C-alpha cells in the first residue's frame, strides 16, 4: 500500500514515459493536412490581410487629410488674427501732426458754423 500513496522514483519515471509515448502516438496518428485545404486557407488568409492592408491605408489617408484640414483651419485662424491685429494697430496708430491739425481745424470750423 505504500507504493499507491507514495510512488517511487522509478514508478514516476515510468508513468511519465508512458504519457510521453501516448502523446507521441496520438500525434503520429493525426492525419496529414490536405494540400488543397491548406491552399484555400492560405488564400483566405491572404485575402483578409489584403483587405486589412487596404483598410489601414484608407484610415491613414483619412487621418492625413484630417491633419491637413486642421492645419489649414489653424493657418486661416492665424492669418485672420494677424489681420485683426493689423487693423487694430492701424486704428490705434497716432495721427501725424498734419492730420491732427486738419482735424482740429475742421472741428473749429464746424463749431464756428454752428454759432452763426
């Protein structure tokens, strides 16, 4: 009864060898894969890979187009901001002495015309 509960080293080696041999026999008994089936599988795999490749390329093109559109929008926004800043700077630019004198004279003449 001791060998049932506690197998010896030789018993364990023998059972391992039997299990290994059984696995090898099952592997050898497996039928060979048919070449036509393998060719069909290969063709299906290649078709899937081609479809995935085309899908990836389409996604990459769409992403590139989106980046270009985003860059164009950003460039347009920057150009508009520069234009607004230029108009604001032109508006805030102090007038020359001659322009200031002409505006003052026009105001003076308008005031005198109202008083008469």
